[in-house]
């Protein structure tokens, strides 16, 4: 199979040539139109009135384990299905209040710069071959016997259950807001409310360097994808964002930033490095997330779309998509190549504090202030699972990525008739404010070799966990 590139994608016009493709496209468009109309339905928010409406249309008033928010979502879905069957644009539903606004949202576009246009082209050229390789590998994975997959999962889960506390270290004079392992798993970066970013040797937890530059609490710290691997120590290896509304780019050889990127109008909560290492995204309380060019330190994109503060942002491994979540309880998936919204993650009833793409490329995990984690599937455009993981806010969600993924090695190595499934991409880690298993954890991360787990806490220290065999 020839490699998929930006040019060959433009020349390929055969997708809509078959009758099957046209029918599949029509089904997708009909579903998108149904969801669009569903968002305009006026549905009561009072749970008793929701139950009454469900009873009126002949649906069960409650399902096992169903919460009030899920029940209202089910009512919206049923009403939209009825409307679609009748060919109506909307169904008259008693509104919560006569003062509720029924104005439709109007789509608008903002002009972009030539630099953004070139960046979108480069993102397409970067992501298309990676997506092609991922899909080809997943087709190979689908042929692995179910019994073998179950055995692998049992082995992984057995190791997870044996993780023990390796120790803790006072990280700063104020709470630790973010912890992130370097790609080679030998350095831990911590960001704190004091405004400092610190580097630590692991697992010894001895300090290496303190990076000073921020004047307010650090909200996000993230490593360059090739830092500590092939990236020069004098080049950009880290990026951090803080309450002073600035992003700082750091090397490993200096305590002062290489560059300061300014533009946000309010505090920065989370930052993310694009898999290519050429771009950085930042989420801010100014209700936007922004895309920055690392080489020029210039802002390429100011992306609106959330009605309240944006708290988290993350990139897909292919590099084609970005996801953002905010205090409006909504997550959005963005196509970086076109600027359009690819999916709306609507289901949480409280703020979305964390978001993460699965290495499989089509699933997303979100952690929320409603104490749950939701797993979303971009293929079916809906939530697959709701995980009641904590007794308080879910502050951070991370998928495990092994070093093999960073080096481009496939998940399954084919060697004649021998198939060796990789044991990464199967674990998910999360931190919360429940004060039980994780003591007021504000952030969590797992090393790429799966030997260490770090947790940043409100009581100013970070804790290290490891399998009992390592301890």
C-alpha cells in the first residue's frame, strides 16, 4: 500500500463513487442532523417533569443505575427519534420557564492568517501517514484471538493490583498542580502554585534544577515528545503555562525560559505539545484555547467554542485532532486540518477538568467535577462508558503510552506466524480530590516504561508508586 499523503488525498475522488459509500454518507448526515435538532429541543430540567414526560410518551421512567442527567439525555434522544420519524423540526415540550431563551446558535467563521493555513497543511501532511499506519495495524490487531487478548488483560490487571507506595517527597512550598514524566522515564517535572517548575531524578527524587520565570501558579507542564531522547538539551524540551497568562518554553540547561509566549487574557490551566513537537496548545480561563508555533513563538489560532472557561486541552497521537474541555461541562473535538468541530462531548453535569486521547485514536476519556470518567467513541459519536471513579472531582486522566509508540514501533509485531501483542495502550490512570486512595491528588502520570506512577498532591508533595517487584 502506498503511503497516504496530502497530495494523494486531494487526487483521490473515488470515495463517493460507490453506492455503498453514498448510503453510508447519507446515514452519517442524517444522524448529525438529528443531533443538531436534538440540541434545539426544549426539555425540562426538573427530574420529576422528565419522568412525567417519559411516561407520557410510553418510555420507562427510569432504568437501572440511571442518574437524573442520563435520564434527561435519554428523553432528548427519544424525542429526537420521534421527530425524525415524523419528519418534524421540533416537538412541543413544556419548557422549564417562559423566560428561557430559544434563540438558535448561529455558526460563524473568523479569518485566519497565512501562517495558520500553512500550519494546517503541515498538520495534514504529518497526520495522514500516521493515521494510515495506525489503521493498518489495528486491522492486524483485530485478527488476534479473543482468548489471547483476555490473557494479556489479566496479566496487565494483575500487575496493576500489585502497585505499592514507593515514597513521597516535598516538592515545593505550595501545592503541586502537575506532574509529568520525561519520555525516557528518568526525570519528573513538577509544576506548583508557587510558580516554579522543578525537575527531579527518579526514582531517587533528588532535585536537578528549578525553572523560574512564572509569577503565578503553574497550571500545566508538558514535555516535548522527543525530549531526553533525541532532542538537544539546549533546544525546547518543556513548556509550561501559569496564572500569569504566559507560556514559557524551557531547555534542560538553563533556569530561565528560552521564550515567553503572551496572548491569553486570563490564567492558563493546561498545556499540550503536538506529537510533531512543532506546536503547543494552551487552555485558558478567557474561554479560548490557542495554538502556538514553537519555532517562532507566535500565536497561530485563537479557538472559541466554549461558553465558559476552558480548563484542559490535548492532542490525538496522529496529530490530526485536538480536544478541549471546560467549566461549561462540555468537551469538543477539533479537526486541526480544517478548524471544524468533529464531535461534541455532551454528557457531564459538572466541569470537565481533564481529557485524554486513547492510543487507538478513536476513544477519548474525560474526567469531570461530577466525580465520573466518561469514555467516548468518535466512531459512534457517543459515550460508551461512565466510570464512577471517585467521590470527588476527577482532576487528571492519563492513558498509558509505552516507549515503543514514541519510536514508531507498532503495537503488534508480526514475525511469520508469531504475533506479539504489545502490553501498552490498555491502562488508564486518574487522580481525584476524594482524599481516599489518592491523597488529594491534583495530577497523575505514568512513566513510559510502566515502572513508576507519580501523583501530585495538595499537601505540597508528590508521591511515587511502583510494582511490588520494583519496590
